[in-house]
C-alpha cells in the first residue's frame, strides 16, 4: 500500500493532539505508570515548547495511528553537527503490518538529516526481537550502546 491509498499524512503534533496521543500510547505501554491529566497536559505543553523536540504524528484520514518523538541535540563535536534521538515509536495495533511504522520512522530520520544531524540513535529492548529486526531493516545498527544510523558522509569508527 502507498501513502495515497492509505490517506496517510504526517505532521508535528500540536496541543489539540493530546487526547488522541494518550489513547495511542496505550498501545505502546498498556501498564504505564499512573499520573493525572493535568500533569500530562503540563508535560505535553513543555514538550511542544522544548527546543529541538518534535512529536511526529501520522493520521489515516482523521485517526491518529502512529507517532514518535524526535529530539535534535546540538553538539560541539563532529564539526558541530547535531545528533538525534528517537523515542516512543508506536503504531496502533489495528494498523500494524501496513508499512505505517516504517513511514513514520523515515519521516523522523529525514527530519534529523534536514536539521543537520550526523546520526540518529534509539534504544530498544534487547528481548524485543520484532522491534529490533524492524529497526535493523531501517538501517539502524546494533552496537554496544544501542542502535544508530549515520547520515551519509559520517562513517562509523571503531571504538578504541
């Protein structure tokens, strides 16, 4: 399936996405720690105003079906090229296996490259075989400290 056939659109989240995002996160961590709605609203306001942090959301029609958080971090090494971290990658369980997760990850990675990042990192549970295979299929490499992929021109160097 392609994006047109799916009516799949991506954008950066805004304050109006909180309720749908919280519902989607139940497909990520069904037993998440409890908190108050007020705390969630305050945290989301902080996230949306945090420099370099984007919550990317994907909709099929008007339904929020996928999301991830991308954080671009300024850096004094690598010629002052920033790096990025991806976290909270989720696709609604009813919409998995349709290529949606890959599309949102490619969106996040491209945003990182567009921001001048030299690498994108993420962490995944060592026992989460499906997710690990998924990230490796997208070009992330397993290393001692997690997974990463590098923008063309920034070759990996062995740890000494």
